[in-house]
C-alpha cells in the first residue's frame, strides 16, 4: 500500500527561526513551542512555559524515558502539523478500542488519508495520529474534521480530540516514542520507528476550502468493526466447503453461490465486506452474481444479513 500523500492547503504560513532545525530533530511532532506539559511520576500533568532552545533537551529526555513530554498541536499562527483522536479505555467497562482504530485507519487509507496508531499505556486505549506537511493545516478545519470522526466512534466509549478546540491554545497531548519504545503502528500494524516516520507521514485532508469548513465531511463514511481473525477463518472454511460441493463458485475473485447456499454464505460475505470497509451497495452488487440473486427471491433476507453482520438484531 502506498504510504504517501500531500496536504491541500490554502492557509500559508512560515517557520520562525530555529524551528526548521528542531523539525529535523523531532520529525513531524511540530506544535506550540512556548509551552508544553510534563507527566510527573505520580501521574500529575503539569503545564509549563519553555523556550525554543529548551526543546532538544526535552526531546532527548522524552526519548530516554526520564521525562514524558506533551505538545500543544496548535501553533501560534493557527496552523497544525498533527492531530490526534484518543480512543479512551481507562474504565474497565469499556472494551478494547483497537478494533475501532483498525477500522478507522483502514477507511482513511482507502480515501488517501494516512493515519497511525499508538497503543496507550493501559494496552486497551489507542491514539490515532495524523501528520501534515509544512506549514500545516488550519486548526478550525482540522478540528471539524476530527470531531466528525469522533462523533462516529463515541458509541463504543469516550473519544478525545487534539486539538481540543479550534480557538486558543487547546490541550496538549503526550508524545509517543517515550523511552524509545516503538509503539506507533502503520496501517498494516507494523511498528514505525520515529526516525522513519517523517518520510511516511504527510497526510491529506481532501479539498480543504477554508479555515472553517471541509467539503468532504467524514460523517459520510461507514466505520464498521473489523471481523476477528477467528471469524475470518470460519468464513474461509465455509467458502471452501461450498466450493467442494460445487455450490460456491468465484466471479472476479469473490465467492458467489447457487440456490441453497446463498443464505449459508450471505452473512459471512456481509461481514467480510464490512471488514474491508464496504457498504450495503457492495453487498447488493455481490448478490447480483448469485444464481439466482437472493434479492430476486427474497430481498428482505439481504437486509437481515447485513444488519446481523453489522452487529444488529
């Protein structure tokens, strides 16, 4: 999968003295330089003001694991080089958020948008990171974009947004790679070393038309939970059984079924389409290759299987 992209950016902006050198040191983690946060050993988060010259030392401490540092995404000029969605799982009643993060990054990747996952210290929460080429994107548009994504993910638990507002400084987010740990994952869930991140990091917000709106709202997307590896193995075993009996055949690389086997594989196919980020229209297109199509005999069955695959009743 190609891991490149470019920002469509109409906001302009420029670097102040010294920031270009710090970008070489810290890669894409570019934000507000006159303030940061520390995570104290007792868990308290302290906000403090810093000078541009202090950041090389702070970053070295962070990478060494002696002082965790947080960055404010919004720069003084109103631009952002990164944004973060925090899929929270601090409460034991909230399930593991990784399936949502995987579904989100898969959908974003198919739309040309690059995202990375960072596992939280609890092991169940996830930070989803988005990076942008210099000079960055407007905070108002980025906030609206992330808020739209967060609204679709809140059903499984809390979601925090960084930048947390489009006005003012906002809230700082703790940076990854603390103690040198490579806890940032690519869309293929492979570790991404920090020194390799910059080459793969530029992302794209399609058609940013101004500082206050996006012409491609994320609410148009579907973010289904992926099928577990166990369910995927069951799906493949069922399809293979149908092939051996001659009731399942392949068209364009996708299994189709004859009457008597359509209902047997419909739910598994629907789950597989959802796992890949497809829609009900994709499920209908699959059914048209069956002999005969299930929609011709009982169209209600298709809706039933789709709802079942999506976790409905």
